[in-house]
């Protein structure tokens, strides 16, 4: 799904998952990103623990549902709790 994202969507995903849209020193290969299942398929959006670079995804039944929920989560997350 992420391979099909635009560059802007990829930056938003990085922001959503790590708390920053900046690439770490040394490149993305230095980033330790964990993607974990977070329960069965549901209407919930993906969540993240930015302190630990963890992306939690419900076990969505279709690629389309994963794509739609992930785009919604990364698009609406910025601004919450930020000054």
C-alpha cells in the first residue's frame, strides 16, 4: 500500500509513525520501524506509538480497506496535541 503513496503521503506516514517527517541522519535504513497487528478487522483507524516508532494496524480483510483507513489516519492526525 505504501509503495503506491505519493511523496506527501509518505511524509505524513513518517510523521504519524515517528512524530517527525524528517529522515534520520544516515537515511531511512537507520530507522527502526515496527508494524504490528492490533486486533481483528474492525472500523478502527490505525494507531501509532511515536516514541517507539510503532505502527499498529488492525488485521483489515482487504488491501483497499487498509489503504483507506491508513490515508484517513495520516491525513487527520496532524495538529492533535500540537501548538
